[in-house]
C-alpha cells in the first residue's frame, strides 16, 4: 500500500510537471542570468553549464561592470574544487585533477582595469580535447579578484607599537560546469529520508547521492499530506548542483504551523526529466 501511494504520488507530480516549463530551461535561465555584485561592481553570469563534445571548442563571456565612481583593477584566475555534503567548495587533492576544467580554458584578458561606468567582457575559450580523459564531467571556478596596491607601512621606531598591514579587497567566483553529451545526469538516489525530533526541534534529514558520471542540476522539495484532512503542503523548494559520485545532506525544519494529526511526507528530487523523478516517503505525527 505504501509503495502504491508513492507511485500514484509520482504519477500526479509528473502530470503537474508536464504543464509547467521544463526544469532544464527554468534552471538554466535562473542560473545563467543571475548577476551578483559587490562594492558596486557586478559580474554576470554567476555560473555556466556547458555541454561541449570532446574535440570541439566554445567561447563564452563574463560581463563585469563598474557602477561606482572609482577605478578598479582585477586579475582573472581559476580555483579547482571538490564539494562537501553541505555543497561548499573544498580543496582537492593536487595530485588528482581529472575533473579540473581549468586546464582546458584560456582567458582574455587575464588582468584589466575598470573605470567608472565601464563594462568589460572577459572571454573564455574552452577547448575540450578528443581524449579518453575528456569524456567525463569537469568543473572549475573562474575567479575575478580585485588587485590592490600595497602601501608602505609606517614603521617609526616608537615603543610599544606594532605595525600591521590589512588591505581590504573583494572578488567574485563564476562556477563553470562541463557535461559531455555521453554522461548520465539522471542517476540520483535518496539514501536516507527520516523524520527526527531532537532538542525540541522537528526536522527531516535527507541524504542524496549522485551515482552517475555527470553533474546533475536538481530541484528538491517535500510534499506534506495531512492524513486526517487530506490537505497538502509543499515546503523547502530548493535548487542545488550535485557532482558525480558526491553526496548532499539537507536538514529541513518541519513547519511550525501544521495542524495536529498524522502526516505523510514525500521528498522529491526533480532533475529535469519529463518522465521520471526520485522520491522517498516518511510518516510523522504532530501533537
């Protein structure tokens, strides 16, 4: 009966999903059109999703605009990374970098000056070789960091005085993901979905793993059904990226305004397919 409920729920969700815009288009627009800024300087897009066939090249642009009345200098570089269970970048093993996309990207210009009101387009020439190592997902971060000239310290020989130099600066990071056409982006598993009460708090814990060889862009949410009234509620709609063979762990607080009664919770991971989703079910009670 439990499996039948979950199957019927997924069929309903897929029918509803077919009436909406595809996730691939909406996610691509949301991510690629996002502009983020700091200190009056904007960078767009905040991420890029590539699907280059090995042996071919593409050119992409990052727009940087200065809305201030001050001139800034910048330097462009790369940061290769892995991702922890919370989705935060972590330092990789320097001796293992098969996934490092940075080695296939050329940047122009590498340094530039941005005057007040000026905009510049940083060109990325991504050239993927036709080799066995290029037929898997790769990724990197393009860094755009402010260059600040260091002023001389005042080191007068005064007693009980310590001279230090602190230089404030800012920078940006643009995520670049490459999925060659051969990789699988629909191999997602929910390893765990449980309801937990601890230290006066009620929350769901969901553990998701990408068992495929491609980078997957997901939307997740939890659908709650009050078994007494039949009322449904969707909570925690969240978009996230999960790298191949990596896991993501989420803790989601249960809404505090739920009516007393027994509930069924269905966690759904939507990775953009018109035909399938991944789901897991749990039950809990609000007293």
